C-alpha cells in the first residue's frame, strides 16, 4: 500500500524565487520567506498569504492578505503586484 501526501504549499519557496527573481531567505520551516524588507508568510492552513513589512528594530506591519486558492504562484504574483502599488 502506497500512501501519498500532498502539500499545496510545497512550491511556495520556488514560486517566490520565480516571481521575484531572487533567492529568498527562508524562515519558519519554509512557510515564511523574506524578500528585501518584506516578509511573505503563509497562514491559516496555507489559505492566506500575508505581506508583512519589517521595521527596525524588531517590529512588523501586517500590510495585506492575499487569498491562496489552488495556485500558490498566482498568489505570490498578486502579492508582488500589491507591493508594487505601495
């Protein structure tokens, strides 16, 4: 008997690399990454992608949430577009 587990967020880090064109710093067991001064973090069972601006010395400003449907890369693209509007 073969068991198969699917993790819809398994492509999160590679998707961030493809969309942003840089290798992100991986945090929190690959459920959060840092790109520049922004942290992208998966929350609520990988259904929400939050954009968090990192502020000195150790503060965070939770900017906006992008809903993750079936395609994690589409959510990362939407997050990048929202960051570009700021």
